């Protein structure tokens, strides 16, 4: 089984709908992250969490919210989806430390908002 | 602020050709530099890293040297294979913690038989 699992892998939703993307990890890490990937823009950080009670906005948090249900689970919600939120979304985890901390990524969720 | 510059590609090479993917950066202080690789349909995974100037990271035949004087961390491989086809991301880790990592836009590599 993958260390970081995202569900669903693909989703098509309509504008205005609420949608939740889920992430679970078996690495035992406290730190979890949500990114979106867009062509020509690379990966951009949406939210990050250092433990269950510590949630922080990243560089592009508008239009998104998150919930850290447990150490192993971190979900991303789009309260009212819009077409420019069409992207590939990745969840990641990392261990403690700063300069040399490898990140472990899920396989991604491809979201299309129509 | 910090930034990472790399070409988007695609870079198309024949099997056994020499690969260079350029990465240059702008940063204050003394960051660490990483290369991640994303194979089709998968998430990113660490390829190699270097934590200080003149360090060389290597893995799976890939190498990159942290050059502070040219602010570069170019990825090289002497002989690419079809299985190396992927998107390669250069990433800058500042001293402030992982949440401040800056990723490049990713360079797509296509290797043809």
C-alpha cells in the first residue's frame, strides 16, 4: 500500500458544488500539506498542518478549507467550486526538521470543475 | 523572496543521450536544494539533494552539484533510458522550514527509443 493515499483519484464536479478531497498517510508524520499543480506554475502550497491542532494557510488558500481529523488524515474542501480550481491536487507529508526533510506525496487527485 | 527557475520543456531525447536540466535559484541565506521526479500518474518522489555549496547529490545515475557562485543546481545523467521519462522538479528548501519550500515549474522529459 502507498504511504500517502488520496481519494478520489479523479473527480468531475459542477460549479458551485462543495467537494472534499481526502488524504491519509501511514508514515507516522505530524506534518501534512496540500498542494495544487498547474501547467506552467508548478506546485503551490494551499494549506499545511504541523499537528492536529495546528493548521496554517499557504500561498493560495482562498476558496479552500481543510480539516485535520487525526494525525493520519488531512482533508481539503472546496466550499463552492469554480472552474479555475480545475487542477491536479497533491497531499504530502514530511517528518520533523527543516533543511533536509524529504516530502512524501500521494498520487494526486485530478479535479475538473465544469 | 526565494525563487527557482527551470525550463518547462518538453525536453525530448533519444535513448542513451546525455541529459541536462537546468535549475537556477534566488535565495537569501544558505538553502538546501532538491530534485524531485514525478512519473506518469504518480506523485513526486525525492530523486536527490544537496545541503550546502559544492555538495553533489546523486541517485539512479543522476547527479547535481550545488553551485553557490552560479546559483545553480543542474540535473545531469550520462545516458537516459525510456524509463526516465517523467517531470523533474527543482526545489529550494530555505532555513525557515519545509512549509516555505519553493518548487520550480517542472521540466518534462521524454525519452524515445
